[in-house]
C-alpha cells in the first residue's frame, strides 16, 4: 500500500521595525534582558495598543506578494489564554479579518515549480521569552510585543523537501522586502508543522498531528521525517488506534516529537474582536502604492543576472541565495565592475572569507568601492592576479584601503624590453630545455614562465612574458 | 468662609482676587474630607502633601479635586479597590490625569469604587462600603461611589469618575449632583483601568452643568495613545457652548419606560409623577418634549446585552491581574498555580461571577448565541437611537425608579421579575452602547433623598446636550446643592 505525506505549515516570522507592533518600545535585538520594555508591553493596568503603521505596511506587502485577497478593513482580535509569558493574558492577533487570505505562491523544489496555497497571513504580537533554570524561570519582556507575521498554508505539501523549500522561499521574500531578517539564529523563525498521511485517493489514514514551535528549517525537516516514520509505522503495524489528533513538540536532542496535549484538551482561546482598535478602512490607493513598492525578489533577480549579465544559473543561484550577496553584487555592477569579475570575486574569495570568519557580508570590510581598487589595478595590469589576492587579504587584515598596498615597487613589470632582457638571459642558460620544448614537450613552456617569475619575484606581467616567450621559442 | 462647596467660577474668581489661596483650598479640602470620611468612606487615599498650584487663566488651576481610584497616576497608589492591586503604584500617568495636571488642577485624594468599577452599589470595594451623605443608611450607588459622595458633601467642587453602564450617572442621581459622561473617545481612556473597553468612559461629577463642561474641556483631546479617541473635537469648547439659548430644541422620552401603568411600587409612581412635572417645566423653556415608542424587546435586551458584553470584555481585560508583574505575588509550586492563587484570593465572589459569565458567553460553543447576538442587538438599539436623534436633540428620562436603596436592604428589589423596572433601572447603559453624551441632573427628592433625570444626545453632540441640560438645571432649582447635614 502506498501513502502520501500531507503537510501544512504555520510559519511565524519576527518582523523588522523600529518599534514594537502595539507599543513605542524599541524592536531592536537587545542582549540585555528587559531593556526594550514599556508599560504597554508589560500589560500594566490602563494601557492601550497603538498599531504600528510600518508593520501594517509590511504585512500588506507580504499579503500582496503571496497573491492574497486583502481585507476592506484592518481589524484585530484577542486570543485569550493564561501563561506567564503573556503579560496581558491575551495576544492581539488577527482572526476575523487577516491581512491576507486565499493566496498562493509557486516555489522551486529540486528543480521543479510547485504551487503552495496560502490560507491566510496575519499580523500579531509575540510573547515574552522564558528562560527555565533548575529552580526558577526568568522572563525577558524584550520580545513581548515584537511584531510577528504568521503565514498559514493549506495542507498542500507532500515532502519535507517541499516544506523546507517553501520556508526557504518565504525567508528570502522577507529578506528581499526588508520585512524581516528571517534569521533562525536569532530565533526569528518558528513553525508549527501539521503532518498526516493520506492514501492514494486522498482519504486520511492518520489524524492530523501538530508539532509546535519548531525553530529552524533543519528541525522542520527532521520533524516531518520523524512524524512520517512514526505515523506510518504505527499505521502499518495495525496500531492506528494509537494515532490521535494531538499537539506534539519537537525534541532537538533526540530528534523525536513528544506528546503535549490531545484534541479533547484543546484550549478555547475565546477569540473576540479587539475593542481598543477601531476598524480602519484599507484604502485601495494605499494598497496600490505598496504594490508598486515591492522590490525585485530573488527569482526575478536571478533571471536578470542570467539574461543581462550572462551569468550561469549556478552562479546566479549562489548570489541570490542571500539578499546581502545580491545587493553587494549589484552595487559592484553599478560602480562599473564587470559582472563576471564581480561574480567571481563574490562567489570565490569573498564568500569563502566570510564563511571562514563566520561574519555577515554586512560586516565585510571591503565594500564594492574598495574591491574596485583592486580590480582596476588588475585590469590595467599593474598587479597580477596573485598580487590582487595578496592585496585583498592584506587590506582585510589591516582594515586599510587596498590602494595602500599597491605601490610602484611591487607593481607589475610591464616594460617589454626589461622582460625581454631577462628572457634572453634565461634562454641562454637553458639550451637543452629549449630543445626539449621544441621537440614536443610543450609543458616546458611553463618552466620558462616560472623562471621569469622567479627572477622578477612574480612581478613580471604574465601576459607579456608569455607573448615574448612564444615569439622566441616557438619555431 | 468655605469655598469648595461653591461652583468653579466662584472659586476661580476668589483665587484670582486673592480672597483665598490654592494652599488654603487644599487645607480646606483635607480638613473637610477628614470631618466626614469616617462616616461616608468616600476616600481611600488623601494626598496630605498636595502642592499648591499658582493660579492661571485656567479655571481649574489651584483648585482641589477628587480622583476615582481606577485611573493611573504615576507614583501614587492606584488600586481600583481590588486586593489584586493592593499597593500597586503605577509607573505612568493616564492622559486625562495629565491633562488635568496641565490645567493646574490639584488632586487631593483617591475615591472608593466598587471593585474594579464592576458594580452599582458602592459596597464591593476592598476598602468597604461608601455611605450616602444625605442619609448614611442609604447607598450611593456605584461604581463612582466615593466621587459622587465627595462632590455631594462639598469637600471638592468636582470629582473624576468612570462610567461603563451608568457608573457616573446613577450615583450622581442618588447623591443629588451632576454626572456627565461625554461621547466615547472625547476623553482618552489611556490609563483608565479597563473594565469593558467598548463601554468604558471617563467623565466627571460636579454640582452644576457648567462645571461639568469646564472639567471635561480640560480632560478631553485627541490622544495618539488611544486609537478610539475622537480626533476632531479639540477646538470645541463645551463651556462656551452653554449660552442658554434652547428655544425650539426638541427632546423625547420613551413611552414604555415612563408609563405609570407598567409599574406597581409607590416610589416609582412618585418618580414618574415628578418626571412629568419636570417635563412640564422643561416645556416652559420653549423646549418641545415628545413621547416616542421604542420596541419593548429591544428595551428588555438592555440588561442582558450589558451583562454579556461587559462581562466578556472584563474577563479578558482583567487577565493581566496575575500577580506576576505587579500586585501581590500568589503562592504555589508552579507559575500557573501562583497565578491561580493570586486570582482566587484577590477577587471578591462578585467579580468571579462576572468572569464566569464573561468566559461562558465567549466560549466557542456559546459565543454566537450570547456574545455576538448581544453585539448585534446593541447595534439595533443604537440604530433606533440614531434614528431618533436625527429628529431630536436628546432623550430625557428619569434615572431610576426610586432613590438610593437602603444599604441593609440587601435583597436587590430591582431584580424582581418585572421587565419594566429592570428597564427603568438600566436604560442609562444605552449611553454606553452608542458612546452617546449623557448627563444626569437632580430634579427633586423622594423621601428626603435626591433623585435625578438624564439627558442623552447624539454621538459628539456634547455641546448641544450640555446647553440643554444647563437651561433645565436653571429652571429646576437644584443647581449647586450640597448635603446640609450628614446623618
């Protein structure tokens, strides 16, 4: 018997904004606990929410990118439950009228385009974060009130690869639009993963299992693979009655999921419309202006690199994987660096360097204008590619502009006469090697180039050297 | 010579003329409060070191007032008379309070209320019962019980109150003073300890209509911190709008509420007779007063709507009272147990009852039938009211079927199975359903206890309503009355 995996995702993403979604407290990551907190975040008696316009704009943009229907009115609801990380005893979210419903997006998975349908996308506030110690728990309210975008898909994905590809696409959309950094290392992405199995006719074999709060793309993959195995094993062993509609959590240490509560214990969140936020009419002109502001996204940029700059698909893919890389690349081009040259530098030395140093491209010292100093000198042959590499590392090491390391003293020898003199001397000293070369040992050519480089400590222009050598010894 | 039992303009000009100083007024207020507070229990906190304020052109400058104890005042204990907020000292100011400070108003103390403003008796706060200064055996009504009592006593010229169903206007009627709840959003709710957000209002209790206008003028204003605050009435002066020119104004009363045939009790018969006389006097001002019929089923729904909506919103609003961030920390093995312990010990049974009702009507299986239907019928009532307000300047009605009930008469007579009595006692909530400006003024006495009438108008038509109320007040002759002898 065959089965089909059915996956639906609820993806929570912390948004980038100056202030929190309903309070003026700062929304900048702060290592010091309880530093970004005000009365509203603490739910002190008498406080009222104030909707952050920047967040609404970004949420609408996400809704439009996902081809959702946008509502006529902006409305919020309260989700009521008690938990120590929820200061007000309710979360302000959107249930009645989410900022987007019935959307869809095509994602690329293993070279194929797959449609994903979006149930809704909505704007809400995050809770505080808890740190459980052995005997006490600490509460950090920095996260309380941080804007969250929650995107809910239909149960329309059928493999862990598809689920991860979807999340990866979403992260890139958020990054390219500046909606979020979508950085899992900072805990900015959290997913609830719904998994069940169907037979070939679309009948459910197992009840829906929801795995809560999975916090990285890798863990989403592991969660799905584990649940698929667990559910199929129980089902095929005839133990289907042990499968119940339940909520589980992913345990990172064991790579398994653990039962939290069953459907009968499901919490009634007693949703109702937030009375402190009057319905706000969403102007169609406003929506149109947001639509116009949607920047080029990863796929479009990739296609542009292939068509306009003649990059190959592999290189283009590497560049658009991270918006920072794509921005860097485009800045290079805008200041006149050749696209292929920029691509080689970026996908070669630069990515290797930032990976090795474990830094972000934002913190990479050689901005495109500094990189250009190296490339320009390479282009007019004042330095060799070997020297360019040296200057690159030297500049990064000392955090000084590359031009400081490009002097006349170590610049390339391009004087043909000077090189010719050296070549003549070397040829005179190695008659037998000339004979060998002329008898067909073509690799002896490199021997002569090497000798010239040795003599000039690598400064002779390799192009000129090779030209002259060919003239002299090719018969 | 006493000043604080006079109207605001008199006190202001005495300050301007140098007859009296702000410091002397503060002393007078503190002395007078202490004289009566043992009997009446209007205040739970006196600001003994209240600072005098130099007198400016602002009428409120330098003059003491009383604040209901459910409005956030930075550094000054605010408890809403609930044990869950015992010793709670806010870290921020309510916008309304800040506006009063900016006008030079001097807060002299915090007044008692029903716990968390939920209640209409003035008997359920953790600081004990508030007694009606006209006769200590009677209640003041609530929840702004202490504020009403303080103004009736003449220990302050005005007090701040809050009103979710009738919490300013009912106690004002029961203590023979003026209670004004402006349009929803005219005064920012930022810093008002929420009871039911869609019904909550800040307002004032005074001894005449003009004073009410002056106080609300000082408190009102668009506030970026309250998204429901009215944005386009900042330039309106309610005080200046009172010009006494009311000829040709049109009021209506509701036939079903004012028909004597619907009631049995002697008191109610008397109240309705008095109301009729009041109407006659109103007509002599050149104001037309008409009878209008209102769907009885809608009127019967007032109390259930109020219960559903207010309890539902309250159970959510008060979910922040867990003792984790503020308030006395509960005991228990886990955080959830600590929260439970705090709430079990902190709330009175009456509050818990409301939370149970609120949770019940919000439950998934009940929400459609109770909470959402309540909201729909609320809308129907407002639609009908708006229709009537398009023809009339306002609605005029008696505030209740009798005077303030006796305190030891614990068996709530008003819950007898007579719909009409229930409507007569609860119709002021219409003002909260639609956010309408609504003002209560005294219109006489029944068994030596004061009673009042109410005038309610269209949303944002505050100036018109106050002008009409002021003219009627002049005519009726109970303006600026204070309790002569506390007994």
